[in-house]
């Protein structure tokens, strides 16, 4: 193999790694801006909201993007109910904001500068099974052939975009589930990685 062939992948990796630099400090600002602290605390100390929950405690054994995304995904409908009950407008954070929020939550658990844990490796074959077993395919399919369809063709999904869904078009999805009598699917971190790997293979 030529030296050039070796150097390129390394360079590309370095650039990608540099481009993705989650900013924990900005994550702390997002939590405030998005009103998360109306219901949650960060240190259990300043609980002003009845039943407030502390985001500074350990939320999952492993702080990887998939694991944290799953914790939030699984609680999403409960959070919406609470927001409707309190008349609060729904926060709307972008994918990158969620990356920063996760980096901040990670910084509360780990010595300063410790990067987030790696997500479990996604397996797209298993992802297809999850897409079927969790009922995603019942709605995300082409009307004619009933073949699985990407929830948003051309979009590159990550665990962060799966969380952002709960604060974006997710409510539409939730209404559709209620209409069809389907429960909000609960996912594991492995399911999340597998789903992301799979939906990214669906080009339409
Ligand atoms: C209107 C209140 C409310 C707001 C605003 C809110 N949450 Fe929550 N959140 C809840 C409730 C209620 C639960 C617990 C649901 C349950 O027990 O199933 C929860 C659960 C969670 C959990 C899981 C906690 C655990 O112990 O497993 C995380 C993480 C979380 N929220 C993060 C956030 C973030 C980040 C924001 C801001 C973008 C936010 N929440 C905004 C009410 C809220
Ligand atoms: C009952 C029907 C239904 C089921 C089941 C369902 N979805 Fe959806 N999904 C929707 C609807 C409706 C939307 C919103 C489309 C819109 O508003 O643009 C949506 C949106 C999405 C989006 C957001 C696309 C974007 O970028 O805006 C993702 C991601 C998604 N679904 C993934 C899933 C996954 C993963 C599952 C299975 C765990 C699933 N969906 C199960 C109906 C469903």
C-alpha cells in the first residue's frame, strides 16, 4: 500500500474528529435556554419544582450518545405530558445542541475533559429487525410496495437527531401512534445504534 493511501484515511479521520467537538459549556446554556431546568435540577439542591428530577445524578451506567439518547427517547411522552399539563411551550433544540447537552451531562459525571463513551457499534442487519419489531415500519414504508422507508430521506441520522425528534416532528408521530393504539416504543442503547445504522442505509 502506498504511503498516500495510508495518509488519507488518517487525515480524514482527524478532520472529522476535529469537526465534531461537542461543547459542554454551550450544553449548559442549552439546558437553560430550553427550559429543562423548569422541571429538572442539576444538583438536587435548588429543587423548586415539585417532583423535580436531577440531571446531575447518573442517568445511565454508560454515557455514550446512544445510551443518553435512549434515556431521553424513552421518557419523551412523559415529558410532553408534563409540558402540556403546565402549559409550557415545547423546547426545540437542534441536533448539534443535543450533542452539547450530552457533553455537559457527561462532564457532570466524569473528570473534566473525559470524552463521552463510545456508542455500542451499530449493526444494520439487527437494525432492520428493530425497525420491524418496534413497529417503525408500520408507518415508515412506501404506500405502494410497503418496503421500509427512511423517516427523512437524505438525512444522515445520529443518536442526537433521534433525540431532536422528540422536540420536533415527534409529537406528530406520537399522535399517530395514539391514533393507531401503538405504545411509544422503548429502546435500548444497542437498539438505538442499530436503528441509526439501519435508517442511514435507506436512501429514500
Ligand atoms: C415540563 C417538565 C419537563 C421539561 C421542561 C423537561 N423535562 Fe425531562 N423529564 C420530565 C419528566 C416528568 C421526566 C420523567 C419521566 C418518567 O419518569 O418517565 C423527565 C425525564 C427526563 C430524563 C430521564 C431522567 C432519568 O432519571 O431517567 C432526562 C435525561 C431528561 N428528562 C432530560 C431533559 C432535558 C435535556 C430537557 C430540556 C431539553 C428536559 N428534560 C425538559 C419533565 C420535563
Ligand atoms: C404510528 C406511526 C409511526 C410509528 C409506529 C413510527 N413513526 Fe416515526 N414518524 C411518524 C410520523 C407521522 C412522523 C412525522 C413526520 C413529519 O411530521 O414530518 C415521524 C417522524 C419520524 C422521524 C423524524 C424524521 C425527521 O427528520 O423529521 C424519525 C427519525 C422517526 N419517525 C423514526 C421512527 C422510529 C425509529 C420508529 C420506531 C421506533 C418510528 N419512527 C415509529 C410516524 C410513526
